[in-house]
């Protein structure tokens, strides 16, 4: 497939699979937009891609996938500059054993691995459709097979009831049952 001149967003391009993907697409002539949480890492990557591939169409933009506000800001900033998106690669993923919460009070693995790509894709879906033929690629992991979602933990904590000690409000019970 000829991807020369196609616009591609790759999340998590500063490391691992995302990094190799970014290099490969750059070599094949794609125009890259890289949402990164560390601008320092992003700028270093941009330079490396330019040096190694000769492709100067690399744009680094700030986006913390652990913050819905940051994802919205990224999508808005992207749309201000671009009216086409041919490839969206939701690659960034984490595996945290210790419980942490995102900026929105959501368990971190769930926020970054599931909600972030869902939100980002939805914020860009119209522009992707308008760019057809276009592709959305979600990079996944078999780790999810070993995981169990403790609905009470996700929901009770995200709506701010300390430790879930108080009786659950009816809506929370309902949501956790049908999760
Ligand atoms: N590696 C494997 O063996 C393997 C196996 C199966 C599936 N996968 C899947 O492949 C994908 C990539 O895995 P990988 O091992 O290549 O990942 P990795 O090397 O750990 O890199 C993760 C990337 O995600 C970024 N990231 C993490 N949290 C972020 C946040 N809150 N906001 C923005 N960016 C964030 C990181 O940015 P920073 O550089 O700023 O940390 C980094 O660029 C993941 O979805 C993973 O589940 C990997």
C-alpha cells in the first residue's frame, strides 16, 4: 500500500512498538503526527526520525492519554491544522500493577488502555471517514485475558466514595451489575 503523503497519528511513539512503527511509516513517506506526554522525548524522536529517514514531515504534539482534557485539547489542535487523517494507530499502552488514578479519577490501566483510544477515535472519527480509504489500528495485548475488572473499585472510586465503605448509591450498583 502506498502511504506516501498520508497523514498518520501514532500514540506511544516515544518507545517500543510505536517507535518502530513511526520510523517505518516515516521511511515510507507518511506525514506523522505524534501525540506525546513528554515534549522533550518527542522532540528528540522527531530529530532522530528526520536524521534516520530523511522525512521532515514529523509533528510532535502534546497529549497525556491519562487526561481526557488533554486528549480533547490534542484533538482540537490537530483539527485546527489538518483536515485529513488516513491512519490512526492507538498504540500507547501501559501495564501498571500498583493502583493509580488518572487525572479524571479513573483507574490508570483502564483510562490509558481503553478509554483514551475510545475517546481519541471518537473525537477524530468524522475526519477519518472523510479521508477514506483510511484505517484505525488498535494495538492490543493478551494480558487482558489475565485481568478481571473489579467494577465496584472502578465505579465507586471514580465517583469519589472513599474506599467504597459507604453503601453504594443505586446508580453505581446498577452500572456495576451491567458492566
Ligand atoms: N511489548 C510487548 O511485548 C507487547 C506485547 C503485546 C502487546 N503490546 C502492546 O503494544 C503496545 C505498545 O507496547 P510497548 O511495549 O511498545 O510500549 P512501551 O515501550 O512501554 O511504550 C509505551 C508508550 O506509551 C506511551 N504512554 C504511556 N502512557 C502514556 C500517557 N499517559 N500519555 C501518552 N503516552 C503514554 C509511552 O510514553 P513515554 O515514553 O512518555 O513513557 C510510550 O511511548 C501497547 O498497547 C501494549 O499493550 C506490547
